[in-house]
C-alpha cells in the first residue's frame, strides 16, 4: 500500500508546474555554483603554484651567488614567504578559505592592502556571499524543499482528496510515511542529479584527489540530511495548518527566521553576553605595562647601583609574566565567545549544516585556529633558520653549493585533518540535524493523528 | 471610488496573518540590529578617541628627527551612518600608517572571532534587501489571483469600476499596508539610536537617513509591483507564489553573487602575482643592461668612482625601468577596475544590487568614500612629508648654529618639539555629493517599479475574470 502512495506522490509532484520551474532553477544554480567556484579555486591554485615556483627560483638564484659579500647582502635582503595551499573542498564550501591569505610573511604581521589595491578592489564580492554549493543548498534548497511540501496535507484537504484517501482502510501513519518518502524522493532526485553533474565537472577538471573526493561525498550526504530536515519541517507545518495560504506564510516565516535571522543574530548576542575587550585595549595595556617596566628600569639605572642585575631581571620577568597573563585572558575570553556564538547559532539547522559542511571541507572556523598556529610555528622556525644561515655565511666563503638547500628552508604547513577526524568533529552537528529530522517527523505524525480531515 | 478601494484593500491586509507576521518581524529585526549597531558604533567611537590621543602623544613624545621619518598613525573617524549601514569599509574605524611621499600602510582587518565571517551582518540594508523584499512578495502575490480564486474579483468588477482604478487601488492599499509596519519599526530603531549619546546626527546624516528611507521605499515598491505583476499573470494564488518565490530566489539570492563570479570568468584579469613577477623581470633586465653598460665602460663596481656620463646614463636607465614597471602596474589596476565595473553593470540585473550600492553610497560607506579617504590620506602624506623636510632643515640649522657656539652634539637632542605638526582632517562626503553618486541606481529602481507596474496594468486589462 505504501508503495502506491509513494508512487502517487512522486507522480503528483513531477507533473506539477512548480516541479518544472524549480527543477530548472535548482539544476542551474547547483551547476553554476560548482562551475564558478571550481574555476575560482583553479585561479587561486594557479596563483599558489606560481608563487611556489617563484620562491624556488629565488633559492636557486641565491645558490648561484659566489661572492661572499654579495651573498650576505642578498640573504639579508630576502625573506621566504610561507605558502598555504588552498583546499580543494573549498569548491563546495568556501568558508574562510578565501579570507585567509595564501602568502604568510616570514616575520611581522600579514601584509595589508596597498592603497591602489584598496581603491581598485571589486567591492561587490564583499557585499554578497560567495555562491558556493553549500550556499545554494543552505539557502535555495531549503526554500525549495519547503515549497514542495508545504501543501501536501492541507492542500489535499482543501481539494477534498484527503477525505477520499482516508476513506480507504489506510492507517494514517502509512499515509504520512508515504507522503514523506514520495515527496522527499522527488526533491532529492533532481538535486542528486545536479550535484552529480557538478561533481563530474570538478573531477574531470582534475582538482580532486582521493581525500577531496571523500569530502565531496560526505558533504553531499550531509546536504541530503539537511534538505530532509527542512522537508520534514514543511510536512509538520502542513499538518498544523488547515489552509495552504496559512501553511505557506508559516513556512516562509520559519525559513526567514532560521536562515536569515537566527544564525546572523547569534554572533551579535554572543558579543553582548560574552564581551571580549578589543585588540586595541589589550595592546594599549601591554604598552602601559611595558612603559612601567621601562620607568622602573631607568630608575635603577639612575641610582647607579651596581649589582642590581637580579632586580632588573625580576622586573623584566614580572612585565613579561603580566603580558602573558593578559594575552591568556584575552584568548580565553575569545574562546568563550566563539563557543557561545556557535552554540547559539546551532538553534538553527542552517548553522549546524554550515558548521558541519565547512568542517568536512576543512575551511571552517577551525581553519583560522590552525592557520594562526601554523603561522606562529613558521615564523619561529624561520627565525632559527635565518640565524643559522647567518652563521654559515658570515666570514667564511661557502665551499660548495649545498650551504643552502631548498629542503632546508622551513615550510609553512597547517594541520590537515584526516577525513575521519573531520567527520568525527562534524558528527555533533550531523547528529543535531538528525535530531531535528526525527523531532519534526514525530511532531508531524502526532499532529496528523489528530488532524481534522473534513 | 479609488479611496474606497484603497480602504478595502488596506483593511483586508490589516486583518490578515501576514500583517501580524510583518509587524513582528520588522520590529524584532530592525530593533535588534539597531541595538547591536549602536553598540558597535559606541565601541568604535571610544576606540577612535583612544587611538587619536595615543597617536598624538606618540608624535609629541618624539625627540629624534629620524623618528619623524618613520611616519605617523592616522585614524579614520567613525561614520554615524554605520548605525544603519555596515558598509564596505572593513572596520568602523582604523589606523593607517602614513609616511611622506604617498606611502600608506593599511593594517589588514582581521576578525578575531572566526564564526562571524560565515554569516552576513544584519544591518538595515540586509533587512530591507532580503527580508522585507520577501515580505513584499507575500503581500502582493494574491492581490489579483487570490481574489479571482475566492470570487471577490468578479463581484468587484460587476460594479462600474474601470480596471485601472481597481489595480491602482490594490497597489496603494497593499503597499501602504506593507510599509506601515516597516516605517514604525524604522522609527523605533532610530529612537533606540537616540539613547546612545555617542550617536550624533548632523544635517548630512539626517538627510542621508531620509534618503536611505526613500531608497528603501522605492526598492520595496519595485519588488511589490513585481508581485502584483505575477499575480495578474496567473489564475491561481498557489502558482503565483511558486513563481514569485523562485523569481525571488533567482533575483535576490542568486543573481548578484553568481553574476559577479561569472563576470570574473568572462572579463579576465591577470593575477596580482604575475604582475609582480613581470615587474621583477623588468627590473632584472634593467639591472643586466646597467651591468653591461658598466662593463663596456670598464668602470669598477664601486659607483663612487663612476664618471658623470656613466652615472647619468645609469640613472636614466633606472628611471626608464621604473616608468615601465609603473605602467604595467597601472594597466593591471585599470584591468581590475574594468572587471569591477563590468560585474557592477551585470549585477544590476537584480534590483537588490542597485539598492545595496545606492544605500552604501548614500551612507558614505561605499567605494567612492573609500577612494576619497585614500586620496585624503595621500594628500596628507604630502603635507606630512614637507613638514618633516622643514623640520629636518631646521634641525640641521640648529645643529650648525650650536656647533658654531661650541656645544657638544648630545646636549641639544631634545631641543626640537613637534607640537605644531599638521593635523589630519577628514570629513565624510556631503549629502549633495552622495546624491550625485546614486542617481543612476535611483533611476534604475524607478524604472523597475514603473516597468513592473505598467506591465501589471496591461496584463490586468486583459485578465480573464470568471
């Protein structure tokens, strides 16, 4: 019996007008998203490769210099920038991958824009979100899923077919399940086809290795779970309302709140509840500590008491300790805020989906943390490398070409999670989505049992 | 007669569920965003005040002429319009390092909370552009097709009513019902801003707020008319809402972002890195040429011993290379500008782009304002450079003077003070300038509104009422 209902539901959907237009729309959007973002990734990847080549060429050039004085000058003048390879899964979920720079300076802060770059940049890219696969699923597919299902119960009631259907000896749970399965298939099938076509394009363009392929498959699976959550929500709304127009309005309201309001308000509320002092305040306090220490030190110098080295040492240590404590305080407060932001945003399945997808792609908030760690490590190692290089070049003429090997130049690297680890980390959000699914379905069932079909 | 129609339409809407939803949504979204933006603004003002004092003291405490050449830190004053429009500038206030000769160093804006960049910020522009536009469609999708379904339209047309009056009445009534909760919430949001003493509106800002409101109303009118148009094209309300939602998704959520990236595929720009590399190559070639000349002349590597002609020749060569490099750089920037302007034109396919861009410009937070800020900094950099030069000559004179009097060098280190250094003054654009920037977008929005309304009028004239 169930199969009959499923079949009827699928045919009903496929023959409807909205199926035709939403099919075209979703196919176009998914394909476009994958196509555009994979080209964009290709650009970034090429940029990475060519900078990499340039750095190699510079090392080769240095190796060829023989005059020790010229060599010393050349080495003092260059610094090797670290390079971060863009993630291939950023095609699907761009996340922070475009925001975090490719080139990492060997010392000092990350280079800002030059004034020409700042004036000449394409501002539109900052105004609108990047249209990647995850964006299309997050925003467009959730709306389409709701649009497919909002009238599945109340619409039939309005037409009177629901009454007819239940006149047969059909248990209500079978009806609901049949409607869910049939409706979901008619949403998921065109989506899967579009996704498959997009993935084939990416695969053919050669941007994917085995690791990336797994991530693609996982993100696709996650999208199915997310779409199903919204589909089930729509089903629930349909069993709540008795008129299609009401159901539509409620569905739209919930969609607006969950997609556009809750995730965007979350960072704001988190900032209000768990404020973090601004970076400038911390810096100025550090400067104050430094000034105080300097004053004390100069006071000691003026007294001209010899043998005060211990006192000097103590003052320096104190100041350093205070600064470390301040920094630690800042980091801790920031961590609290970040966690609160994430947890508040998780009130909406959209945020859960976004967190899980970016985690699977390796481009989520965690990338920022890995990047900071990697940069600190790289700058530290580079400092050591440079000191050693100085010792090797000062005074003595290098004997042969191997005083500077390309392998010896420290490499910038950031922690790359294995697919299994990413999945592990994303599991909480996946579970949350599953819970939303189950909850909505159970509620829909409970409401439908008591639904007034006349 | 029109009055009756408007009244009927208005009453219909006021009693509906969607009006209640619109009221709640507008109030919650606008007021929440007002609280947040006002707090952000307050923080920006205090940061700005602190930084200006710190940076002024830093100059005043300088006692070595060499330190002046290391430049000065300049702060951008926060813009009171940031209460409503978050704008393009990455931060509400920022410090820029300025040296003489047009050297500016912008500090990279780096958001410490990595979750925030994942979601767009909720400001007035976002609320109107995305949320209110969806509500506008919810208000108009069944204006004609819904009445057709319920049979009211037939009854209505049985009176001696011209169709233009009917459609005009519907437009006015529905639009007023849509705009009323929005206006109320907007006033409430402004009132919240008034509770923050830091938020001070000058005449410019007042006018800009009015302009922003007018823009929002115009944009909503365009979207509302689109809803009316689709409603007159369909016979069933459910068809009309399906079409409209898909149109909305395409126009508001997909077209602007996708078109920008698609234009990037069509109008290509070489990568920043390749331009740098070409510059490097040009310099390298110049260096090789200079070496060749040097060898041909048989001069030694120490340039102290060069002859006048050789020196002039090499200097000319260097200048030539620098000109070539600058030319390459400028042609790259021109290409980037070309790409941006093409993507701007293409993205204007969606009224949202027009609205967003015009709103940014009228809030003095768009690209033109960025340009003016950078230009002001560059102008200041020249002023600063000549000030430093003046101080240097004064310093040298002083040194010579005192040396004549037989003093030791170290004694007069602190003799010069820099309290009279030129201050950086920066004003946001005047309202007239802002208006000049947005007229094209305003025209576009007007055109959309007029086009949609006229199309809906024509299609309603031919509407099959049964």
